[in-house]
C-alpha cells in the first residue's frame, strides 16, 4: 500500500534513480576537496576518483572493432578497472567470487570475523603495512586451534581471508572476514578430511588464547 502511494506521487524514473558514483563525484568532488582543504586526503583517493570520472572516456583510449560483414566500425572506450567504480567494481567482484569458488574445497565452510581493540585502530590507520600482519595473526590463530586438537597429525584447514578497513558506519574499523573449512586435511594421510566442530575450536581458543 505504501509503495502504491509513493508510485502515484513520484514517477518510476525517480524511484529507479540512475545516479551513479561517477555522476556523484563529477558533481561534488571539487567542492568536497575545497570544503575539506584542511584535511589530509590521501593521494590514492585522488587517483581512484580520477579513474572513476574518466571511466569510459574515449579521450583516454579506446579499441576499434570492424565488422567484416557490414563494414561498421565499433568504438569501445577503455574502462578504469577500479574496484571503487560501480561499473568495473561489479565485474571485479564477480571475477573474484568465481576465483574463490574454484579454489574452495567441496565441504562445509564457516564464516569467522577477526577484529581488534579500537585502541589500536589509529596505529593501523597510520602505519598501513601493519595490516599485512593482521592476516598472519588471524590465520595463525585458527591453525593453532587445529594443531591443539591433534598435534601428531597436525590438522590443516582451508582458509581464505578478506580485509575490510571500514565498518557499516563507514568509520575506520579494520577487521578480517575468514572462510574456514569445517573439515581439515591431515598431513600424514594425503587428502583425507576429518570433520572438526568449529565450536570445539572456540572452546579450545577460549581456554588458551583469550
């Protein structure tokens, strides 16, 4: 009922807005930089915004395709390939997801999130290279849990990690999203999988590592 009332008031073209990130930056980026001139804006931000606003602009390069049947020439501008671009970023996300699926072991996986105290955020924001250690710390934590379950066979789970540097409120909040196999590979028995309860790992971790 509410949707019907809104539809009667506003045309569908407004409901299905065609605003893009590219258009938003084209209209507002220069003013934003002026308004926050006293703020240090990282160089990478300027580089990514420049990629987005010029994405698909043939002045920055294009490819020509000739149809052998009709003789028509098609001009296809180069894309920016930026993950921040709402056009190129979608393609990157799809390719990345497909790549991860191909690498995944066919078994149950668990989603684990690793975060840190907000007291440390400032240091990781200032010294970005420390974020590399975040991956290692998260992986070593899970590996140590599996190792404690059976030291002789040394269980090895499959792990994939992704770093997010901002939370839902768009504030700096570095955290790791991990996909971990429910099973584990045993080194001494090639490709033999054992099902291990993640809950047991958390029990073990809670006793020894928290």
